[in-house]
């Protein structure tokens, strides 16, 4: 009997997770509110600069009783942990996979000039696809104008619910820290001072730099000296890829847990419905990016678009469930190498770099979100010059955007500040899109991963490194070992 394809198993897990959550919420037991925690009243000392002088005030924070539904409490305690375990396993192997595949890939090139050629080509293509994404986003948001005419009472309701929430405050704090770091700080952050700390903290750019550095040095020493170390990383790469196969056996159950948790987390469907026009703009733009990728795959690589989607779909579904390009990276590499046929020396370089600097979906979202917020709050400030600044800033922000959930909102603050958006309105601006950000984050991560896979195919084709795929199963060597 033919085994069911992995992408169908994952899709079934996602659907069942959504259905399970809705059924639980529809019961009287699941919809009942329970106290999650109580926060006592307190005081906070606030310092502000007024007319050049530091003014200290005391802000009273009233007592709070935070409630949640029994369904959300049950799923967060008994279902979500299985999804968290799955994401942790993917993150566990991401760092050794990047290290092994990059070092092995660079050392296999045998020529430093090839590294320069591949690197420049990869970055150039990533910049082009990101610019296309931003232009598509601006085209849609200016045509549909989802923020025009939003009722004031809806704005006030969203402001009251989300403007002072921990999520919005956290994004503003992170954006301020990133902005204050200085214009060259992203460049400084590429070079680690302690590689073991970088590995422990999963600093992707620093790991990529170290792996490239090691790979280049292996090319510069005698082959007899380099071979033992190359063999170690080659073996490590094979072991980690086999880990991916084993971890993916758990994927259908993990996405069930992750999707169920996402559904029960939304407790205000009325506000979500008010923001449906903005959400459809983002989703529409993301679908156009998929079409753009499929055209590239069909025209340049001469591969069937439907075949491409079928091969990459497990990585896309995981990206949707986890909202993290970094967590999905091991699966993306496994699908691209074994199921699409991209040579390891190309995928080992292009995909880790893409997971770090290529954020097409995030860039498109930032363009739409920035203009949408301005359409609602400051429509008089929207002009052609402002949108050119958005294009430039969103492009740079995508390079610095972390491959983790909701990082796009942090970079959005920087994009808005670059066009002179009133800083006092920033909490309200983020509050406008905060309620719907999670599902859109899931969608744009799919585009980020698809873009990485597309560019890896393009680079491989240009270097004659795109060959017939040879998929591997987790139990390929099991009969031999058992015998």
C-alpha cells in the first residue's frame, strides 16, 4: 500500500487542529472564562525630558485580573507543549546543519573565486525579489486603500484593547534598542568575538561568517590536511539530515498542537473582522509573490510550478505553523536538496543566508502595514517621496529582520519612523494591526521560505548545479542495520 505523502499528513494535522480548537471553544465548558493570574496594584517611576529638563513622575498601575477561556488554558497546558517540543527539535539541529553544510559546501567549491561568484549572485537575486515584494505591497495598498474611512469608534476600541498591551510595548522597546545601536551596528554584529557563544545563542549571521571563514581556510591549506576535517563535517551533515527525516515523522501531530493554540488565542473576532480588508491586502500580495516565484521556476529553471509546490509544501506548511524561517530551515534544506535536486554546495550557502537576510513576505507586509497605518492616522502625510523612503527602508529592514515570529513588527516601527511618523501615534499604529498580526505572520513566513527555495534553484541552475532529485527516507538503511 502506498504511503500517504508527508504534506498531506501535515495538512490533515493542521485542519484537525483548527477543528478541535473551534469545537472546544463552542462548548460551554471551553468558552467559560477563568482567572489566569492576578496582578496587584503598583507604582512605576517614569522619567521624561521636558524642555531640556528631566521630569520624574510616578505612574500608578491599577490591579489587574487577567482571564482566559478554559479552552485556551487547557490547550496551552496540555496540547501546545507538543508543538513547542517540535520547534525546539528543529532549532536544535539548525545550528549544526548550517555549520556543517556551509563548511562542506564552501570547501567543495575548490576555488575561492566561485564563492565570490555565488555570493554576489545570491545577494543580488535576493535584493531583486525583495524589491519586487515591496513594490507589489505598495501597489496593492494604494489601490485598495484599506485604511481609508475606518470608523473612529473601531480605532478607539483597538487602541483601548492593544495600545498598552505587553506585546505592543515589547515591539516598541526592541525597535528603540535597534535604532539606537547605530547605522553600522548590523555590520559589527556579523563578526563574533566568541564563536561558542554565537553557536549557543543561534546568532545566524555570525555562524554563517564563521562557517564561511573556516571553509575558505580549508581551501587555503594542503588538501591532505583539510580532508579529515571536511570528512567530519560531511558526516555531520548526513547525520543532521537524517535527524530532519526522523523529526518530520512528528510534524503532523506538532502542527495540530500549534494550530489549535493559535485559534484559541484569538478572543475578539469582531476586531478581526474589522481588519479583514487590510488582511486580504497582505494575503493578496503574498499570493502574487507565489505567482512571481512560480513564473521564475517555470521560465528559468524549466521545472513544473506544480511539481515545485509539491516538493516544497512540507516546508511551507511548517513555516505556516511555526512562523519562523529559522526553525523551518532544516526542513527547507532537506526538501531543496533531496526533493528538488539543488546541489548541497549551493543549498548549504544560499538557504542559510536567505533565512537571515531574505524576507520577501516580511518586506511586502511592512510596505502594506506602514501605508495602512498612515491611511488611518495621518492620511495627509502620504506622498510619492514618503513611499520611496518606505521602499528603501523596508529593503534594509528585511536584511536586519530576525527569522523569528513577529520580528516584522519590530522592523515596521523603524520603517514608520523613517518617514517621520508621529512617535506618539506609534502605539496606536501597532495596535491597529496587532490583533491580526499572528495569522499574517504565519502567511508571510511561507513566502520567505518559498523565496529562499526559489532563489536556491535559480542560483543552482545558473551554476549548473541543479540535478535530478534523489529523495531519502528515514529508514533507508534500517534493514541493513537490522540484519
